[in-house]
């Protein structure tokens, strides 16, 4: 009888402990991409967009990665400068038209490289792989 009770209590503990361990783990905070700091034109693919904040992120082409002793940034963020010019396939557009996976060339503002002065986007080719929705 005691062995049955011991077995039941062990099973109960085994069932309860993993559930409490999962509750104790903090939720991962979504990382934000750093604002662009380079003054030269940037090229890559749109990684994510937040039209309500006039913000978008770009996964940079390999040659443009930002390498520092701490980490390598493959994704950088831009805010749109007031009056920024946006074109998609040569047609004037709004920030809402920018979509994940589009090829993009971004000209940073001379006074603030974190703000985009000009954005030229082209729609992703049918066979091109789109990037993830989360920001790095």
C-alpha cells in the first residue's frame, strides 16, 4: 500500500514540476533592430514594416553588415524622414506599400542616418524566399 502511495506521489510531482518551471520562465522580449548609423546608401530586403510608426527594417546585403566587437548587425531600422520619397517599381508610393521581402535601396538623411530620405523598392521575384516577420 505504501509503495502505491509513494508511486502516486512521485507521478504527481513529476506532472506538477514541469508546469511550474514553464510558468517561472520569463517571456522573451522581442529584440528591436538598431537604427542605421551609416551615411552611405543601404541595400537589402525589407525585413519588417511598422507603417503606423513610419518605421521599417532592412536585412542588409552581405557586404553591408555592421560588424562591431560586440555583435554583427544584419538588420537595421529606418524611420521615414518627413517628406521622404518612396517608390515601388518606379511608381510613387506610401509607407503602407512597403512589404516584407521587397528589394530596397535606402538613401539615409544627411543629418540623421537613422531617417530615410529616399526609398526605392521593387517587388520580390516569385521564387525569392521571404524573410521572417520578427525584428532582430
